C-alpha cells in the first residue's frame, strides 16, 4: 500500500512540476493528469482490498 501511496505522490509532483515549467503544454499536462488519476485509482483499489 505504501508503494501505491508513493505513486500518487510521485505522479502529482511530476504534474505540479510540469505545470510550473510550461503551463501551455496541454498535451504533457493531460498525460500527467491521466497518470495521476491512474495512480490514485490504484491506491483506492489497494485500500478497498485491505478492508
């Protein structure tokens, strides 16, 4: 579960860095948003299975 939580942190940090570096690169931001959402869903799944 810690791995999944770290994945969410890492993905969101990459998104934040990209947004600060080049907020007009919508293709890159869209990709990173999707990766962040995927990481969050993986964490949600892991939490649901742990219950």
